[in-house]
């Protein structure tokens, strides 16, 4: 009996001497579940890698912000250059067409006097077409209300048949390119006659006189 007990103790040295075979089985099973203990060096290495990863993420965030800022600055630069390019083109076009306005005025006067004939007519029309393609627009008509922002009054008079300051003659047409006025229309204007009855009221008065006067209530 003593030899068998001694052999059992040798096979399970970690089991207390008074433990039963069931206690020995539980002790062995728990040892298998726990496994070997992690060395202390692995934890330190993991902490070091985590710190390096945080540094890399911080550096990446800073570089990304720098790149986004550079992209925004580049886009602003491109828009500014494009806007300046358009402005310079408009100024150059306006300067060129301004030099051609006296020629266009001569063509208009020749047309009004019936002198725009033959080859001169063809050349004149080609020049007007080219100017229109460059964006030149003519404005100014008789009978339109006077607008000091686009009209220049060279002559002034009074007229009983107008109810507001009106362009009664266009002495020189105006020209614009898009919204830019390169020359105002030079016109003769007429204002309502001081103390005169407006045209509408005058017509109504004449109608009342012809019908025998206004009806009495």
C-alpha cells in the first residue's frame, strides 16, 4: 500500500499530500486553461508600438491639413488668375473698340445720308459685324426716357407732349460691351412744359369738351 501511494505522489507533485484524485484532476485542468504567463517584455513592447502609432497618426493629420490648405490656396489662385485674365481681356477689347467708334459714327452718318453704297457698304457692314462679334452693342433711341447713367444730354428743351424728361433726338449713339458702357448715348432731351397740362389730361379734357362736359351727379 505505501509503495502505490508514493508512486501517485511522484506523478502529481503539485497536489497536496492530503488531496483526493478529483482535486488533482481539477488542479491539472486549471493549469492547462491559464497557459504560460506572458513575459513582462511583451507588454513594454506593445506600449512602445502604440506610442509610435499615435505619433504617426498625429504626423499624418498635420500633413493632411497642410495639403488641404495648399489645395485651397491653389484654387483661390486659379480663380484670381482667371478673373484677372477676363478683366484684362475686357479692358483690351474696350480699348480697341473705343478707337473704332469714330469710324462707326462715320458709317452711321453715311447710311443716314444714303451714301453707304457699293464696295464701301460691304466693307462697312463687315466692320460692324466684326465689332458685334467682339461684344459691341449700340444703344440709344428717340422717345426713351432719359437715363443719366447711359445718356449724355447735349441739348435741352421743353415740350408740351412729354410727361417726363425724354430723349427726343439721338445725336450720337452709345455703345456698351456687356454691362460696361464705353460711351454714353449723346442725345437732345425735352422736359414737360412748365405749367402745361400733361398730354393724357389734355386728351381727357378735349374728350369731355366734345361730349358736352362731364356728367353731373
